[in-house]
C-alpha cells in the first residue's frame, strides 16, 4: 500500500463528462430524463467505466447503480459517495454528474495507488434526483433505496408522458414492488457515511474566488405553490384609483413588502432566501382591464427553521394589511414544505481537515437547493456535501464548472476517503 502517489483520476472524469455531453446534448442544453432514455444512457456509460476499474456493479430494485470497490472487511459498514445523472430539460452537464464522476475519480485513485480500503467503498449513481422536472415528487431514487418512498407516490404521473412512476420503473427494468413491500437497500446499520460532491448552484464561491465549499446543511422550506389574489375586474380607463381593487398592484405591493422584510431579518442575522417564483395576472387580463385576479408561487428556504418561520410571520402580518388597504382578498392555498437537513459534524470536520491538508481553499456554506444527501440524513445515515465552484448558475445550458476546481474537490474527497477508509 502506498499513499505517495495517491491522486484522483480527474482525467477519467473529464473523458466521461465529454461523453455524457456528446450523448445527451439536445440542441440547446443537456437533457437526461429521470427514469427515461437519457438517464439510462448515463448509467450505462458510467457502469462501463466502473467495470473497467474492476468495481463490482449492481443496480438496486429501484434503479440506483452501486459501483463498489471491495474492502478488506466485508462485514464493516460501507462508505457511499455519489449523486445523480439525470437532468432538468435543457440543463447543464455538471449538475449531479460531478458527484458520480468525483466518486469514480477518487476510487480510481485508490486503485492506482494500490490501496485496499478496510471497508467497501461504493460510488452510487442515484436515480431521478431531478424528478421534480419530470414527476411531482422529490428524491424517488435515494428515498426508494432508503425505505423512505411512500408506496402511494408510485402512482404519480410523469408530466411529459402521462405514465406513472411505477410504469417508468418497470419500463427501465426495475421493481416498484420493492417500495410497496417496504424494503430498503441502505440503512444506518450497513452504511457509515454518504458524501456528495455537487456543483454550487449559486454565485457565492465564484464571487469569493474560492474553489470548494464544505456544506453546513441543506435548507428546509415553506412554500405556497398556488397563491392567488382576488380583486375586481374593471375598465382601465374608466375606473379612478380610489374605486379600484387591483389584484396585480396588491400582489406587487406584497412582493416588495416581503422583500423588504427579508432584508430587515437578514440584517438581524437570519440567513434565508425568499423567491416569488411566479407573479402573474390571469389569462383574462387584457390591455384595457384592471386585473381582477393575480397568482403567485412563493418559496422561502433556510437551514434554520426559525428564520423561515420569522419571515412567514411577516407574510401573515402583511396579507390582512394589504387586503384592507387595496380591497382585495388573498388565498394563499395549501402550504407545502420540507425539513432542513444539517450535515454531519464529524464528516464536515474530516472534509475540512482534508482540504487544509491538501492546501485547498474552502468556504463553509449552506446549500441553497435540495440534494439526495437530505434523504440520507432523514434515514439516519451521516451525510455531507462538497460544493465545486461553478459559473452561470445551474439548471441551464450555461453551467461552466472548471476542471481545475473539480480537481480541487476531488483531491479533498480522495484525501478524506483514504484517511477514513484505508
């Protein structure tokens, strides 16, 4: 066993990134459909690379691919690294794939250095993390493996094909009955840790000039997906201001006032994001009409539930004030949300030590989006994430992760892996 020549095989990852792009370019961006042909292609591609590294490869009953470097002690809990290979329509090439290829690069580095880990080390290509772009659900691949996917969700329908999640699983050769029987592949009894490398989906690392982020937690959220403001339709030329019940102006006032409240809370130390994902009048609106109805989607997220709750207190303070002032009625609709997932303190400390030992600059930061690591956290398996600096955001064709930054993240992951598992 020698660690003197230990380095991740980022050249392998670079070739795989190129192959993934070439085989899933849709003319604008990258499309790899969850439980569809694009994701199928990607899984086959990485499986071929893993088999060339003599890894043991097996798909679990819900379709996740486990590529395993066997350790000296088969009874020891395994370490899992990975992410997803599906994409949003016309997305970028690095979102998700970076985590799978970072895991392969790290394991290839151990193989090249002649290192046999004490426990099994698995690279996991997880199905359908981007399910929200195809099915109205979250993390069916990881939750299916962890025993957290309710059987009722198998009946949800793909928004493009109209077929159910169960039908798509069967079409891809998998077994939705595994979920119906309440089975699980990964548990806290057989899995020691899950570490996910992922591109940062915002501008922080690039703005700060830092290549790597060590994630403190994945945010929880409170959301109103079908909010409406009901006013009164009237003629835009014949109705003076004092007689108007303008739903559009009331919604605009609400958005600006809530943004101001967010700024005040942020100045008090709360860290969160608040997004009006849509702000719209109804299809009946025309050039000569005062809007009698407007709609919105509101998404408030933070690692701290108290911060989300503080801004929601402002929501419920502002709504009746605007209703009284504008003569409108708000219907917030059903509230949905998710629970925050703090990353494991011990894993974070190990990743920080690996970054420092490898002289890799890093920033401790919260995630803005959701990730499969949240599902592992919910299952009681210690989870952590490493972000890679990325330009031009995510979920668009212009993702621009630099390979030198990816290499820095891979070096952190590989050093952590050898200190933990070897």
